[in-house]
């Protein structure tokens, strides 16, 4: 079976990529190994860069009714219960970046993307298609699934997540475990506040915010596992409920009470990978967590996957002519536009998490003093992440090409990908 473009992975990033490619004029087939489309976890935080991406994909208007637009983000000391700093997320924030900050339920976004993909005539979605083999040729890839089905494509997009089965065809590495574990869950919302609350302390943090029109309250408790750092690194040997309770035992009352309401049936280890210098091998390109998995401290994992999706569709559109795509040129510009940005996200997330979790009393005191002095509407440190930026793959502005399409990349000029 042939496919002009083949996306492997039916999560948020894969569905967004399929939609972006289709809206850019490509026929796309998406393969998902599970029997249905589903996402692990409950909450998502979307900065304006992600809202911009959703707009470019044509789904923002469908997401806004089920999302929550928080008024502010508040950083709290998880031990003393004192406020450290506040970030205003209201009109001034949205005006500065052109789009709002959103918090939403993962399933709500996934369902919206699935619906848009199913409604698009150029997209075919297939479930129960586990990829078990890939043969990369000079200009095509042959993909084999566990049921024996094969596909040949000139453009193979890996959107299969942190433990990508296709990544090894581009780079030989392994995920890096941080030694931190997370417990997640939602409870019925009991108040009207839209604030995003982040409680931080030595080796712990708790994230809280409303989702699904404010009907549910998402909570994520994360902690450093002593057992992992003592060498008990096998799955199931660390990060259990007893370590969760011990880690938060010295937290203030509101934090302990919230952690006590989080389900204990499952925990998630926190992983990332080292940045790499390239994501392509012939007809194969890595995207999202298959390309640049990052720790959660910037809230950018899904956001950067959406940016990838819009960027890849934009580059395909730029390099389509006479009914054919110059895949190599599209991939080359995609990497040029995206690699520096995602690398910065990956390398910034680690030290930012270290600052949240520091046990050093001097660093802790300096952190709280510096952050405590900033104004709630001081956004300067966020501009690199949220503001529109020039297209690094565009021609020199001193000699512009008047026939070139305007950039359509999240973090770039606002422009919706045409249907």
C-alpha cells in the first residue's frame, strides 16, 4: 500500500501533524498502535505559542469553549505556604503575545483533533497498526506492521513519543531518567478560581489548575525518589506511594491535603533525552517527543509538538510543485527552523526544575528574593518562548523574495495553514 505521507503515532503531536500536512495539500495516512485514540494524563498547559499553533491548525475555536483561561499563575512555597511570585495571564499577557494562555483536559484536545482529522478528506486514520519494521531506501521508506500490512511512502513522520520505535534509525541513544516520579489525577472542582498554582519545595512540587470548563481540578504531584538515587532503578522498585507520602510529609497543610486526594494506582517516571543535531534519515523525520523529549518544567512538551506539526506542514507547502514534494528540502528547512528552539527548551527545562527543587538554603533564599521582587506583569523572561519570532529558514530580509509564502510557524508570524 502506498501513502504520499505516513505518520506513525496517534497522540496529540501525530494527529496535529497529519492535520497540518493535509491542510497543506498532502494526502496523509496515520497509524496508531492502540485500538483507539487516547492520551495518558489529564491536564495540559498551553502557552500562547501553543494557542497560536492551534489557530494555525484551524482548531482553536473548537478548543476555547472547553478550555480555561487562567487569570494568573502563582508560585508558592510548598513548605511554608507563602507566595513567592505571581504571573498575570490576563488581557495584558494576551495582548503582548497575541494569544491566550490556556489550560485544558488532554482528552478534550485529542477528541477535537481526531474529529478534524476524520472530517478531512485527505486523511486516513488507522488503529491497531503497530509498526515492527522499517526499511529506509534512498527516496522511500517501507513500513511493516505486526499484522503484516506494509506501506511505502516518500515521507515517513515519526510521532511515536518518548520511546519511539523509529528514532533508532536516526540516532542511537536512550531516554534519560531524572529519578523523579509523578502522580496525577483530577477531582471535581470545588471553587471558582482559575489560577494555576505551582507549589515548590526541596525535591517536590505540586501543580494544580482547573480543566474542562472549570468542572474538574487537575493535580500533579512530583518528587525526587531516594530509592532511585540509591540504585534501585528497575521499574517498580522506586517511586511508590510510600515514597510519595514521605516526600510530602514536611509540606504545608494545603499541599498535604491535595496530595492525599491524588490516585495512587499508577505513577509516571520523568524522562527526557539529550538534544541531537539532526532528526532525519532520508525519507524519515522525527517530531515531537520522538525528536526532542523534555522535562515538564517549562510546560512545553505538547506545545513544541504542535509547533513541529505546523512547521512541517508549512515546509511541505513551500516545497510542493507540479504535484510533487521536495521532501529533502522540506525536512532541511524544518530542522533549521525547529532545532535551535527545541534544544533551548530541552536544556532550559533541566536547570529550571533544579531551581524548583533545590535544597541549598543559599540558592533557595536567593531564588525567592529575586522572584519575589519581580512585577506580576514583567514578561521579559518569557518573550523567547511565547512571542512571535522571525523565520530562521527565510531568505535574508535585505533581499526578500516577493513570491515566497509568509511563514506559518508557531512562534512566527500569525497565518493559518490554508484548508
